[in-house]
């Protein structure tokens, strides 16, 4: 895999935006390619849960996910990252992704750089219960890149 892209210094307004939803967090993410889309969606997930500026890249964690299409792959990657946060407290400070896919299905490998949650240093912003299928979409955008929408159940 390539060099992990650190999230330090990222401005959320340049990575994702929150769309209107009555109860949960409805997010839209954009990137020039599918790998970047996964990385930016992960940033949006972690930035929803924890203040990202306090997270340090001390350890690495590899995720693998599969889906029948890019939308399902995105949901699977986010769900796996959420599981690792819930089960072991891993919070990321950056990521890199590799995606492969065709009519048979899609797979993604993600390397996360981060650390175990430390409540004395990390500010918890929201509890995310799940990444839903409702309004889940990954599609090419008009500018030649990719765009995704997804809902986080809070």
C-alpha cells in the first residue's frame, strides 16, 4: 500500500458536507477517485465521532472490505472502521486505500494510521451506532471524480 495520507490540517468543508436529515448525520463526500473517496469518507466518520486534531498516528491498522458495488464497498469499509472503534477504541489520524472491482464485485484494503482512544486527550463528539443503507450512494460526478452520500445512525 502507499503512504498513509495524514488528516492533520484538513478542513472538513473541503472534504465533506452535512446534508439535512431529521435525526441522523447525512453526509456527502467527494474525491477525484474511489480510493480518495474511501479516505475522505473515513475522515468524515472519525470527525463525526472524535475531534480529529487531537489524534496522533502512533499505530497502524489494516481493514479489508468487500461489496457487490462501490456503494456497498463504502458502507462495508465504514462499518469495519466503526467496529474497530467500538471494539478496540482505534481512532484514525490518516488513511490510504486501494480499491479493485469489476462486475464480479469490489474489494478495498485500507491502512489507517492512528491510536487507541484516550479520553484524557480525545474529545468525543458523537456516538455513531451504525452506517446505514438508507440513502447510500456512490456515483461518478460531473467533474470526472466521485461523489458519495451516506447516513450515520447517531
